C-alpha cells in the first residue's frame, strides 16, 4: 500500500517505475526525472512487435487458447477444491481472501489487481466492464456476482482505458497499455460486448491511451487522450488524426483526461511540457464546442506551484458544471477547480488549505489527498443527479464534497482506520450506476462499491476475479496444495488448502517467496530492497530474516525487487540464496541468518546483479546474471567467480540462470531485453565456455522470464515467456506451447514439484495457474 507512516507496509510507485525500467532497459545509475514516470518500459516499436508476435501465436495455437465460445472464468466458488486436468491450465487464484494482514491491521476483505477503468451499461446496469492494468477486460452480466475475462488473446493484458459507445452499448474501445508501467500499445474495438476484438489501430506515436470517449451525439466521433497528445477519429475508430493545440510549448503534450460537457462540447486536460523542457510540468485544460475538431484553452486553471496531471469530470445533471482535480509537479494537490460554463473558464476552490470535517492524524486537510503521488493516482466523479456531490481520490483515501467544493470530508481509509470504511489505496477510476444509487471505485486493490453515498463500501465484486499482478510463487513437496505468492501492492499471499483463497500475510509489494522443500511450515517472503521475512507456522506470523545482509532495506545498495533461490543440492532444504547489487548471500538455516559469498572475480564497479541460481548436482556451483549481459559462475561455493564466454546476440537484460539438476556443467540463461532482433534464451553444456541459442519453437524475440528444468527429466524444460508457458522435451532443441487454456499473458515464474506431478505458473495480471502433466 502506498505512502503511509502508519502501521502497515506500503508500495512505492516511483521506485517500482524506476525498477521496471532498470529491469528491461538496464538504466542503472541514470537520472529518472518526473517525466520518466509516464509510460512503460518498452519502446513503441517493441510494443508493436509484441502485438505481431501475439498474432502469430493466436494463429499457430488457436485451439489451445481460451476462446469466446467457452470462455475461461475464475473458479466460481473460491472455497471449492480445485483439480487440474492433464492438458488444461486451471486458474487457482487468488480470487478471494479470508483476511488481509498488513502490519498490525487485519481486515476481512478481498481485493483484485489494479483497476484502470470501470464501465456500467446505462441501458442494463447489470452489465459491468472492468479494465485491469495487467489482467485485461473482465465482464459481468449479473451485477458483479460473477465475472468472465474478455481479452485473453490480445497479446497484452495491460490496459490504459476503456470506453463504451453511449449510442450502442455493444461497442467498446480499449486502449492497450497501462499509462505507468504497461507494455501494450494501440487501440482495439469490439462490436459484440467484448466477445471479439478487431486488430489494433495505432494512434500516431502514442504508446499509452489514458482516456477514451465516444461522442454521445455521433458514434463516429471518438476522442483519445494519449502520451502523444489528443487524437480524434471521425470514422468510429478506424483511423485517427492528431489534434493540434497551441500549447505555447515545443514538443508533444501528454493527454490525461477527456469529458463530455453536453451537446457537441468536450473538455480535455494535458501536460503541455511532459519532457520538462521549460524546467517544470505545464498542466492545461482545453475545451471544444465542435465535437473535438477545434480547441480553445480554458482560463482560470493556474497555480503558483505549477500544474502537472489534471483530471476532469462533468455533472451528468448539468453538463455546464465541470470539476478539475489537479496535481502539482511535486505530486501533491495543486487545487480543485470548478467551471459553470462547460469548461470554458474555471475558478480555483482553494481546496488544499481546507480542513476535512472528519480529518485525522493521517490527513487533516484536502492537501494530503495525493501524498506526493498525484502523477499516479487520481479519481474524480460527480453524482448523476446532484452536481454538488463530488467524490475524488488519490493515494490513501477517498474524499467528497457535498456542496460543490465549499466543505470536504474523508470517505475511506486504506487501512480502515479513524472509523472510516476500508477501501484499498491508490485510486484510478470511478463511475456511478445511472440512478446514482451505486458508486463504483477502482484502485490498486480492485473494485469496490457503495450503495449509501460512501458511508460503507463492499469488496464483494472482487471475489472471483483473477487479475493480480504476481512476481513470484513458491511451492513445496511437503504440501502439494501450498502456494505462497508475491503480488504488486497486494502483499504476500498464502493459499488456504487447495482453494482459490489466499490470505495476505504481509502488506505492500510482495516479491520472491519460498516454501521449505521438506517442511511446509517454514516460509520466506520478501519486500523491496532485500527485506526478507520468515514464518515458522505456515505463513501466519512473520519476523525479519535479513540478519547478515548489510544492504537490507537500503535502496542504494539493494535491488528494488528482492529475489530468492533455493539451494537444491542441500537435502535438508535449508540452503537459500539471495543477492544485493554487488554480492550474493547464502543462508544454511532457511533465512534465519545470511553470510556473504566472496566477490573475487566479480567487477568492483558498475555491477548490478539481476538474479542468482544454484546447481543441484554440485553444491559448490552457483551462478549469477548481471547487468551488461554478463554471467558469472563459481565452482567453489562462491569464494571466487569466473566470467564465461559472451552470450551470442545478447540484448542485455538477463533475467535468470538455471542449472541442469543432473549436470552442473549445463547452464541455461534467459533475457527480457525489449528487442525483437536479439535472442532471449541460451544453453551451455561446458560451464559457460560456449553458448548455443535454444529458441526453436519459442515465439521469436519475446522476453523469457525464467526457465525451469523438470526434476524428473533433465530433458524437459519449461520457459516462462511474456506470452505464456512453453515446453521442450529435448533439452531445449525445440519448443511448443504447453497446455491449453492459458491466456497470452506475461508468465513471471514456473514451479514444478520434485515428482514432476504438478506445474504451476505465476502471471503478471492473471494470478496463478496449475497443470498436471
């Protein structure tokens, strides 16, 4: 959870953004200014390459991918036992939690992955669509009781915006790519309620589409706010033209928000100088009276501290009433502005200095709403029948005004403190049902709704949605049902029996995690910067477990994403490895204490270790992958390290190192380089003296997160790629897609039980999957 000094772990979107860029682009040591926080880590050309790669996989493996005639759903009853079939992937959650523990706070709540947009069909409010930042589009036809994923094979489940044609509710427009760390690109359209989608259309050089709207009076007019400015279509999304704005600044503006203000009028917001050429951001509001053909800059939206991201919302009952929620360049609240003429001019409400009626020690004034994250989390919505009732949200709480901006109250709290209802932190989307009876809000924890004006909120619609962003999972032969998972801003979760219920045992961001191979009561979880925690009771209670790691919780010397690797040569199961930026650590008591391995042979400067692995057949063999496409190997337990031969056609960004369980001389190395011309998987059979590319049958040019060797057959390999899981039965000579039913999704981890009876896969956006070969 985000930015709090109170009990409970937090996430850090700033650090996460930087870490993702370093992971894919090796931008270590480079400046990461405010302009860097917009957009994801991939170039436009590579995003398009991934769209093309996905199209090839759809054509090649059509029968194995989830189809519209028999759509996959998350298990309807999360508490029911789950059994995987021999050829089909089954989603095993998380789709529910009995409780969520975060520091000293425990809540009986369920969440889902990060939400980008919420759409309620005005003609049939039982039909709801939710777009998730990594989980694609989900649809409910029964008011949120059950859900079905609707964009499984697009190739990117990262979404930025979703819009419904108000004149035809079966027509949807979906902007691919989360505006902050997504990897999709383009706009896709559906004319059958999300059952099928047309091929992507590209909007100039845009890589993120932050907002979309269809003109209520003309379905041919569609407007988009993108990181390459505003765009307009006059042929229902078939083609697009950039809108020219005289912003007063060179360069392309960043479009954030668009709203209809009645008739043929619209209002939109931009950052006119996202590259900071003028030295700061330049937030602006513009209005149009001719369906977006021409635009005039609105007046009155100014701030002495400057403006950055701005969100606008009009009152449905009086479209002339428009509100603008604005962040300053520091990420805090600049002000809330109000227009009574459809966005032509605005008046500052001086909201920041006003005290909440029910202020508390965490937030006494409206100025605390963003908590320095106004670039990341903004929500603004006006009640359908009351133009003075406005809800707005940011980092840690949702707030409202009931009198058009004169007075303010807090509505929710991220930990359910201060007699306020719990709603997860980091708000991104909101809408009402047509009558205004039900308010929906979306945030880093999924979908929440209120039917009493915000006095209480329900998390029940999250049940059954498998959209969590998972970094890693751990499993154990000691309990084949057990799973531990690390989730983006949804903590570290432990599975309940063999159900889809996973309880949050640690808050904040959850990264690498492990379950002891022979004692499932012992678990390791982790947060950022080598902050490892240990449980001895199956995940119920945790203590710090980074004794001996001098870089623990040091953002300068430890990587943001903490990684763990079991030492499979240790029959007791007690050996575990982790690393800081410059050295490897080993524990022989399952994390109780750690000892640094040697550094002889490792570079003394500009070293950033990216992952570590150990051999099963020889306990003295350890390997690391590091920045600049480098591999380092040790055959004396890490006392000294050697540099093997260079990897051919290496695009850097190495992700993983794995050893053959029967022969420590056989090594596999993967890469996540965002470059379709580079290779992403190599094999050595001579301890790195030479390397061979082993990608025959893998989707060419697609990043490989990790490779797992089947414990029972060293010729059977599993590759976790950005488009799913692939298997080789000939030691990497050839590959085919493994198992039916898994979406084209980023698979971050593959875990196999020692008896080879079970394979599990973690995905960044579609939770955990299981298949029994």
